[in-house]
C-alpha cells in the first residue's frame, strides 16, 4: 500500500482499493454545476477580500489629513491587519486539514464583514485598529481556504488555469477597492471628511451577502477520501459524474502523472521552504506597493487626487495580470511562470524607482501599471495555484496556511519599516528593496522549486 511504502501506518478504516478508485474518478471529472458553484462562491469571497486589502492604503492619507489618525496609529492599523492575516492563515490551515475544508470556509466572511462594518462606525482610531485585527483574521482564513478549495475541485489537467481564473475574478476587486476610495473621498463625499466610512461599509455588507450565499458549499471529496470517509466522498463524486452524464461530458482519460515525493511526508519541509519564499516574495512586494503607493506619490509632490487616480489606474492591471497568468500557467509551467514574473517585477520596480525622481505622473503611472501586471501574474500563479500544489492533500491547508501566514507575518513590520524609510530616506529605496526581494525569490524557485503541472495531488 502507498502509505506502507512511505513508512506510514494506515489510518483506521483505510481501504486501498476504494481509495484508488475514488481518487481516479475524481481525477477524471470535468467542470459541471458543482464545480461552477464552488468556483463562483470562492471567487466572490476573494473578490470582496481583494477590494478590502487596498482600502487601507487608499484611506490612510485621508485619515491623517483629517486628524482622525497620525502616522504611528496608521502604521499600527496596517500592521495589526497583517497580524490578523498571519493568525487567520495558520488557523485556517490547521482547521482545514484536521476538521474539514467546509468548517474552515464557513465563517471567514462573516467575521470579516461584521468587523469591517464595525470599523466603519469607529468612534476613534484605537477601536478601528482592534476591528482591523478581526478583519485580518477573516481575510487570512479566506485566502487560504478559497484557492485550496478550487484546487481540489478543479479538473487536474486544467487545475492551474481554473485557479488562476479564480484569481482573475477575485482581483477585479483590487481596482474596485481603489475606485471606491477615489469616488467617496475625492468625487462624492456625502459624509464630508468621514466619507471614508462608506468605503468600508460597502465592502462589509458585500462580504456578509456572499457569506449567506455560500452556506451550501460541498466538502472537498479529496479531503474526505484522505480521511477515509469514502461514502461521503462517493456521494459528491457521483453527483458530479451524474451532471457530466446529463450534459454528455466524457470523463477525462490519461489524467495525470504521479508526483512521487507526495507519496510520503518527505516532501513537506523542502516544499514548505519553497512555498514560504514564493509567498513572502509575492506578498511583501505587492502589499508594499499597493499599501504605500498613494503616500509615496504624495511624497514626490503629486496631489492627493492625482496620486489616488494614478494608483487606481495601475490597479486596473490587477485583473489583466491575473488573466495573463491564467492563460500562460498551463503552457509555461509553474516554475517558469513564477520565476519569470518575479524577474519582471524586479525590472519594472527598478525603472519605477528611477522615474520617481523626475515626478512625471504619466511615466510613473505607466511603469506602475506594468509592475502591477507582474504582481498579479504572481498572485495568480503563486497564491492561487503553486502553493496549493506543493503539498499532498494531508498537508495542503497547513502548507498553504503556513506559507500564506509567513507572507503576512513579514508584512506586520512592513508599515513601520516603510514609514521610517519615507521619513529618513528617498522613496526610491523602497523600490530597490522590491527589486532585491523579487530576484531572491526567482532564484529559489528556479533552483529548488518542483514543477507541479498536471501532477496528481497526493
């Protein structure tokens, strides 16, 4: 038996023949109503999350200008949000692997939505900081669970494409988040200097609506198989097969190649290292730019409306980059796409740093747009696809959770570090740091990262 070959004891109720049969049947599935439901509801949740992530960067200047906050409390607000993301990622990983994907998935958006609405009603910055921590908890859980769910339901041959499409849909929330800031803060401000509250309220309500819609999500058959809950897994697989038969869809043949290392626990430490480096590289570079983009542009002399408009335009590259990642992921393979995107980011971060000194808003916006394409190719390929494929079903949520959590943990210190850099050094130093981080991540992925395209999820 595979477990015995790997030196592991078989779990209680283990039935090798039935497990092999169910895994093969799941590998042979193609998109049907069940998968489309999972795809739509997970993408909707991360869409709302993506919009919220960029609200903080969009409103931070307004909070300080109106006296509601100062540089220290804003940095604390941002940092606490990333701390919540870190803890939420770890908790979701443990709950998802041990208690089930649905349990990890059920209340993320509810917590996020309620905390966001309460934050919009904050009487002071201290209360808002506390609410931001709970927002981060929900966000961190959501990012781990959503793409791992798509990963486990998607047809294997096009798994990367479907996960990246989910990322494309989700990342349409990025320009929406920045547009909400631009609209309510500089175009239509019904609450005057407090109109930033409407930005958070809209996102909070949207999160709760999506949460209600997705309470009927099915459990992952792959997790049920791994836990020897064969009857439950078979019921879901049979439903998918029934939908395929009704639509005249033939099962996939010659489904996948085995990924030999995933047959044992030996893959976990090295692939966890790869996952952490790839996610840290993606998250730290992306969030540094998107969180402080408007503030840095103000530092080099651009007006508030101009800086928000420039950042909003660059955020239009988010869905474009994710779509590009989706189109290329099955053709280039994971390692080439991920490493290539890191190099792309390094090149345009360097050019962006050089352009800041000139202060030309058009050139800065174009280079920011091109750099953002790279960020979201990474978002689509690393966060949505690669990090989940690095681990077997037994470790998938924990591996993804620890990797995602590491990416958020380094961002806990990022707001304070960037605030200090802006106060003491030239803004271009921040982008030179992005260059270095991206190049290190590219080297690690090329040197030790496995290629997981069309490999069976162990």
